[in-house]
């Protein structure tokens, strides 16, 4: 067992050596819930640790079974969702039922939409990246195929005490302008919410062909 852990650690280090480093925040919320994100936490936290994301992925993956940990390090999964999105809920539930470790990024503000377009080339949700691969819309057949190709186990091997990270915004919340006077509005008018953006409906009929590495 010890030799398996050492082999996994060496493999993860080899995979991550060439990656660009960026900050990864690991923290414990006031209620005791552990989380990790590439965006600094807002508000009070009980514990906070900052480390390069590559090291964080290696540390997390090394606590998982060999095949799952290796897949999670080579091809990390990120899910992009929005509020009130039924298909997003289906996508999230599928990943959790299969036992895929993933980070969830929420798209709410105009800045999120711009960032999402840069990442996946579209402003639709749900979307998923598996390493450098990009999938738009949820199709269990397509998602299953690309996760199989990435080496993720077909059934969950997550430890019983594994806790998924809390979803975090794709970008920071935009600050309102302070150099221009606010436009007058009726006192009973509802506050303006974030601009809506498209959501990919569930596929009908035959699903499009899957992706390949």
C-alpha cells in the first residue's frame, strides 16, 4: 500500500511539473465546512491556507484511490453553472453520483459571462472542462465518454468523508460606479438583477458524437 501511495505521488508530481502556478485558497468556514477555491474567501474564516494550485491538486489527489487521484490530477474537472438552472442540477448530480471530484464555478454577473466565453468559447451553461476538453450542455452519454477517456472510474471511489468544495463565483462581483450619479427610479421599483444569459437545454433524440483526447 505504501508503494502505491509513493508511485501515485511521483506520478502526480510529474504531471504537474509543467503547469503554470496560481494561488489556491484552502479554508474552513465558521460552521466548520472545509473548502478550496482559486478565489480568496470573502468574510471571516476559521482557517486559511494559501498554496500554488498545482501543489493543492497533488495534495488532494494523493488522498484518493490511485486511479481516481491520477485522473483528477491529469484532467481536473470544473463545472460551470448558474442559479435556477435545472440542467445544471442534473449535471452536478451526475458528477457526484459517479464520484468525480470537481470544482464548481457559478456564472451570475456580466463579468462572469465574459470570463466564461474566454474559457469555453460560449456563454451557455451548464458546461464542463475535463483538462483541456470542453463540453457544452449536459448529455450523460457524452460526459460519461469523456470521463471514461480521462481515466475516471465508472463508479464512485470517493472516501466516505470526502467533502465537495463550496461553489465559488467565476469572477469577483463587479463594483458599482461611484463617479456618476445614480439615475432616479420610483421608490417601489424592483432592483435590477444580473443580465440573463443562455442555458443549454437537455439534448433530444440522438446525442452529438462524443469527444476524444
